[in-house]
């Protein structure tokens, strides 16, 4: 991930896994002069996949 301040790469300093399956990461810019710190939160996608009708299933099966 890029630094929000200067655009350089960042490193993860700490990672927390919450009970609700979200991940919280503390990040820090690798450029010593900048040293900007920020937090990111990641949440897994839980959306359901749409059902395919019979014709769509046949088309997908034939593509493999």
C-alpha cells in the first residue's frame, strides 16, 4: 500500500484480528523523512453469489 502523505511504500507495524472478522493494520511510511502513520481496516466480502439459471449453467460448463 502507498503512503497517503508522500506516495511511497509502507510497512505494516501491527495487525489486529477482531471478533467480527475484520482486520485492522497500523501502517508506517518506509521513508524515514516522512514517517507518516495510518490505520487500514479490511472486511471480508459476505455478499451472496447470484443463482444462475439453467441456460447460464450450460454455457459456463461448456467454457471449461
